[in-house]
């Protein structure tokens, strides 16, 4: 048994409005950019009201980051400046590397009942990869393996490895793990973690507790848990079960200069990016 990670912080996701008027909950982002290094932001865009999301996120730029969109209900249409377009549905993932620059739009469509559920994570890129060529990966639900354990627990492995089963997202600089865990009633979920990595969990259904080193802290829907360092993370579902995302990655530990959708290492680089936006030469790759 390894060193169990203690709880460093628990916070509740806060209501914000983004894009063209999308109402969502922000678990973290646009505050201390180093707290969740290498991750920058996590948004929860679950809603049963079409008016909350239908205006979407029209064309906008990104540079220096990766955006990971995971849909659990409804559909999101995507289009970008390097020729990708399509629609992802329940269980699908978009992993977009902005690199040196990309324009894209994401337009939620919801499902037949007018509901749209999902999450968007922003991951930073290190200086050596900031200006890499942008790329887009679409991962269908059918390509994401599911590991089943006792007590009705299921783990969808988007990135990383569980019980020898690896997810389809590979070749990412920060060595991420992205797991969607559905823990059965009373089930304990213990997962080994790389020493020195940043690990957090986000509860999106049910309730339970975080089983830290020597303590037990109650958590429920829209609670964000940031763990301290250690070899394993543990959570336990309550009587009705609990669903949560468990995400980890290796910190980059570099200077961050961040404004809006662009994240660079220095203020000079950030200023250059916005000057290029104004001049119209932001995109560096051949279209």
C-alpha cells in the first residue's frame, strides 16, 4: 500500500457565463494559474435548459494550450481552421492541441429532451511545445475502454491506465490520466498515482467521501477535490453511489502569461500573439 494522498483543497464549482452566453459552472480557472499545474481550467456545462447553452462558443482563437471536451449527454458540433469538422455525442471526447494557433468553434446542440451535459478541461503546453503545429483528435465512446470492478464500479479510461488497460489518448506531453469513474453504493475507489503529479477529482453525481491520509471528508455534486502529493488517491461512494472525474498530470513548472484563450510563458509572447490577431497573421500553419 502506497502513501495515500491527503486532501489539499475542496471547492464548489461557481456559476459563470462564457462564449456567446453559455451558462456553466467553473470548477477552477482564471485565478492562480499554478495551483493545478499543468491544468488551467475545468468547466462543467451540464444543463437541462436549452437556453443555457444554445448560443455556444462561436469562432475564437487559442494558442499555447490543449482543450479537452468530454460529452456525457447531448451533442456538440465542432469546426476549426485546420479543416476539421464534425459532431460528437454522448461519451465522445475532443482533444484539441492549439499549439502555435488555431481558430475553432463549438456549438452545443443538446439532445431530444433539450439537455446538454459535459466538461471542458484546459491543459497547458510547455514552452518547447507552445508553437507546435495544431492537431485535433476525436475519440468516440466506442473507442474508450471500460474497466469493471466489484460493487458495481465502472471506470472509463480516456487517458492513462487502469488495471493494465490503457486509454486511447496517448503522446501527450504532460502524461495525463483522465478517468470517468462510476462507483457503486459504498464502493471504495483507490487508484495509484505518479509521485509529484497534480491530481484532482470532480464529483458530478451522487455523493460520498474522500479517503485522505488519516481523514475522511464528505463530497457531493459539483465538488472539486485537489489532492496533495502521494502514491494513490482514494474516494468512497455513498449509499446511492457516486460519479466523478479523476484527472492527473505532471506539472510543467514554467512561468505563465495568460489572457483569455491564449496562454504563453512571457508577457512579451502574449503581446505578440494579440498583435498577430489584430494583423491577421495569427495562424502559422498552412490552411
